[in-house]
C-alpha cells in the first residue's frame, strides 16, 4: 500500500508543482462533460438472417464501464471490442456471468467505440456462423471531484474536512491549510471494477475516517483568525484525475470578539460580574488590570478557568479580584477592556446580641458542717427567645466541697452549702432553669435574659429566689 500511495503522491505532486510541463501519462485532465447516454452508432448487416444482435445496457462510474445484456437466442459466444479513434480494436474479456464485461479505458479523455457481437453456430458448410453486432460510442468520461465542507474542531486551531465518497476512486489528494504544499494522499483501498473495494491488499489510510458527508480527515495547526481552505482531488483507476476542477472546502475565520459593558461596576472581593459583548465563544484568557498596582500585564491577576465562564456568544461571567478593568482575549487577538471595577470594603458582620446567666444551687447546713453531695444537674432551656444566635439548650453539673458558711437568701441570713455556674451566649428572652439531684427532687425557675446583660438565679432548698 505504501508503494502505491507513494507513486500516487509523486504523480499528483509533480503535476501540481509543474503546471507548465507536458504530461505524457496519468493523471490526465479531462473535460468536465456529462457522460453521453446510450447511443448506438451502427448495426452491421448480419451474414445471414438468423444472426440477432444483443440488446445491451451499460452503466458508468468515473472511468469505469459495465456492459451487460440478455442472452441472445442461439448464440454460442460473444465478442466485445473497444476501439479508440484510428486505432486497432482491443478484445475484452467477458465477466463471470458470460453476458457482461467490466472495463477501465486507458484514457478517459478519449471517446471509445464499444462493439458487442453475438455469434451463432456455423451452418450450411460455412466456417463462421451468423452474427449480429451492437455498437456504442462512450466518452470522454467525467472524473468527478467531490464537494467538501469543513467544521471547527474541539479547539479553534483544528478542523475536520469532509467530503462525499465517489465510486471507483482509489485515493484522494487533499491540499490546503495545515497540509503540505503538494498535498497529502489518502488511500481508500484496492479497487477492481467487478469486485469493488478490498482492504486486504491495500488497506484504507488510517487517517481517513467517516465524517459528516462520508470521508473526512482532521487537520491541526490552523490560524483561526484567517480563512482556511482545502482542495480535494479524486484519483480514479490508472491514476487519472480531473486536476482542473478540484473539490473545495472552506472555513471562515473566527469572528473577532468585543467587550461592551460590565455589571455591576463595584463590590467586595469575589463579586460575580457579567461582561457583555459579541463573539465570546473562543475566549482563552480573562484578567484584570490592577489599578492598585499601577496596571499593565505584569500586574494583572489572571483568572483561573474556574473564575470565569463563557455563558453565550454575548455573555461572560467573571470573579472580581482587585480594582481595575477586565481584559478579555481570544486566540491571537484581544477582545477589549471593560470600564474599571471598583473594589469596596465589606462591612464587618454585626455583633450578636446575647446575654449571660449565673445559676447558684444550695441547701441549709449548720455553720462549719462538711459540704458533701452531688453532682447536681443544671439544665437551661430556651422558651421564648429572639435572634438566631445563642438559642441552644445548655447544661452542666455542680458539686459541693468545703464547710458550710453564712449565706444571704432573699435578704435573710442563714448558713449552708452552695455551688455556682455561669452560662453565656444566651439569646434574649425567657429561659427555664431546672436543677436537682439526678433521680431525686428538682426545682424549675423561669429567668429573663437581656442582651449584653448578666442575669442571676438562686435555687435554695429546691425553691427559686
């Protein structure tokens, strides 16, 4: 396959690069004229009255011809000749059906006379029997080149070039943007008129794959800011091609993008802004000119891909990092800048309005007696509170130690044992305080908590004071 592809490539390259040199062999340029319809050019008088001629049908693909006919009654053989003007006819070989022939004429730019003769058996002592002949004039042949189309690839510097396949083509030569100056040859496979394509002796070029129209190739390294083009040449049997009328595919340059506005124009760090413009599809870079650091490319924070998104051809979102203008770029071009974005100082969050509570729990005991017992469980539950800070229930445990000492309870002097715990971060409102020995007696009290104030409650001998 590589040898065939190499020979085809050299032939096409020589022709493309040396237009003034006369060509003595394929590929030949042929007139782009339609294939003539079935056209009898003569029916010779048979040697006797019993020699009917074949009623022949034909089809053509490129420079390939196929004749076939219904069996002629009494015929014992058939003769098929092909003759160029002023040349000796060439005898062709029947195909496997015995009533047809496939042919690729040597020069598609020439009109050929095809003659099909049905031979009857010898009779009446003659060496040659009766016969009848039908003749057709075919050619010149049209070697069509496919029309193509190109679509942008996954990135702006790549494209897929596609074209519709043509029957009897053995290879395509494509040249243009991103390809060698003399073109690149893509082999379809080995083709024979009767059997069609075979990938055994000459496999299909791996760079050739199924595309939008049929065949396609991928091209990289394109300049997205200019018009890219490709020409497609179909190579038929014996290396013939119509070089004067190649197929064509084009791809317009990526439209230049613009930036027209920004919203909002101020806010704290990490503000999400919307940039409005045109053709914001192939954006590759978004940055900010930092006015705080004098601006310029060296001072630009470059936004990471996660910090900007091309939403549509007219909208792009970005994250404000500093004070300054947003700068947007495409491949090899700059879309423009926005008006400056002003970074504002974000006010500190408000101080939560909460209060605190001191809970004391005690019992009467003679002065100097040892304080023992506990632990005493204390639970504080919100009942009717405001705000969303400090609304969680609180709890603790109290233990007693030391000796009983004088205590003032509701203005009266007494002695006993007492323990205290401070609860903070309590939302303003009404709370319930419950204290007692686990599994034993307990007391509950309602307490009002005010913002930025300390409240106190005393549970003495299981009574609230």
